[in-house]
C-alpha cells in the first residue's frame, strides 16, 4: 500500500469543479462510464438489469467496467492516483470514501441531493452516517447490509435447540451443545481476510463499546490496549474450544456459507448478502435458514449493529456530469429499482419508500434488528483508513492461522497501525 497513501493521492489530485444543479427531467446526452464491484455472487446480473432500466428511461448509455470485489479495493485507489477514475463508481461508505474525498478525487453532490429531494427519500440514519464527508455530501447510498449469525435451521433443530441465544453465556452453551452433538458450531471462510473482521467488530463493540472502537479506528487508541486484548482473547477461547471449522483461511465466505447450507457447520457470522447467495441456491428464507443477532456480552454497553453501506459517487474529473448525476438519482429514487436491487442482492434498501413487505421474513427481521439497535457501525475495513485496514485484515488472517501467537501479533499490529496512520 506504500503507493496508495493519502499523501500519494493528494499529490496527483485534480480540482473539483463547481457542482451543477440537476434537473429531475433527465436530459439525455451520451455515454456515462461506470465501474463497480457487483460481480459474480455479489449481484452482477441484477445490477446490469438496473443499468438497462436507466438507459431505457433516460437515453444515456452506460459503459460498464466491473472489477472483482477483492481487486477493486486496490484498483480504485490506483485509478484515483492516476486521475483515471470513471464518471461514476461504487464505493463503500465510511473511511474508504473519506480517504478518496481527502485526495480531492470526488465531486460533491449537494446540489443534486437538494434538487432530487433525497432528504425525503433516504433513511435519515443512513444519510447522516454514510453520505457526508468534510461537511459536504459525496455519496448516494444504494443499499445497506447487516451482519448477523446465520444458521441452518435443521441442524439446530436436530441438535435440540429451540431458542436462539441473546447473551454470551447462552451463545457459549449453544456452541457446546452443537459440538457435543458432533456438529462444528461455526463456519468461517477467511481466505480473503475480511470475513474474519465481523468477529473482531462485534467482540470489541459488545465489550469496549462504540466510543472506544471509534477511537481505535481513528488512531486514538492502540491495538495492544486491554480492550483489544480482551476481545481477541474471547475470540481465541472460541477457537481453542474447537468451535470454529479447521483451516478457515483456506475457505472463502461462500465456502463457509456452503458448509452451513450442507449442514457441515451450524452457523456463520456474515452480512445479509448471504441471503441473496442462499436464495440463489434455492434455500428458503425462514425455512432452511435464519439468523440471530450477535449476543450481548455486557448489558451496559450500547447495542450496535454492524454492516456496510454500498454507495455511488462521482469522480472529480467526470466527463459526463449530468449523466452521472442522473444515474445516482435514478438508482436511489426509483422505488422499483430499489426494491428489485435490494431483493436480488440480499440487501436492505436505503430508500424509505420501499415497502418492507418486499423483504423475505429473514431480511425483514434484519431490518427490524437494525432499527432497534442503539447504533450502527461500519464494519472494520470501512471504519478505518485503507492503509490501516490492510494492517488489521492481515492481523485477522494471521490470528486465525495461529491464535497462540496473539501476544506477538498485537504489539506488532499496534506499531504497524501507528505507522500506517502517519502515512
């Protein structure tokens, strides 16, 4: 990541021209370039369908260049550093957008937001947490996800489990019951590192709380603090007890999802996009699978939900600004587009006008869970600067490879994170 620092991006940044006021009457005009990470199991077919709708409704043509999810994380930073961003691109709200904003590589969308009346369209909690950077709006949210403990209903029923745990003691009892029945309790596919982050996120949030976690994400706390050590030790205790599948770093998140679907493991901590994946395999939401919220550990700590917000942004050097603005408005304002997209992708819509009956029973429960939470936090690699996220994601992979090395890992990560924040 040495060539992808904020300083490096700033050195090659372009100036942001004044934003033009967008008219709700689409004015067709040429080609709009776009890049996104909605590939393969993450919704390529569904996204292409919405692009076709936009083209038919407006007369614009979209030149699409999707990039694989993992490659995208580096690809977009390289393109930003080289002033070669497309007109529109998808990005994850939070620290990653902030990183790009600070390089002057994005175009503000305040005028578009106001002209399109998006304050009345987008859920306020999402708008406040995901769209504003340096006091300006830059991102239109497409959807958001929630990370929960998704499980195979038949496996738990066969093990005699009738109630899902709500606290840590109950969760440990569930894991022990499953293991005693010969079932591996937890599947994790951390080959690409990021699936492991949800364990760190929730254990830290449920013990140290969202305020401490925010300080750690901002570089105002250290990875060798007692709060981090406690979360990691709790994670280690689950691994030491044999509650995780072996060789988690050899599997992808879909491998872990497949193990749960087959009954080779009982549950996996994953985002709601797993519902889109499972539904595509013919599994029945609420019948074949369900979820429960990550259990409470300390009742005095605020209940925080974790997940990403997928959004669309406009590059500072966009060649077709009216077309880019039209696409952003269309994708979030069109209720049918939002309903179909969220359903296909296994996501929750950012548009408040989408009827919740559009959701499956499992997704509606996720919707209610987020609504009942006291806070919503971006998952780890979206909550801290990209160079620091690389340090942390590597820590998770190293930890899953050999949890016994935790006393060596944490001081090294503390040092590496401090250096990454200084870049």
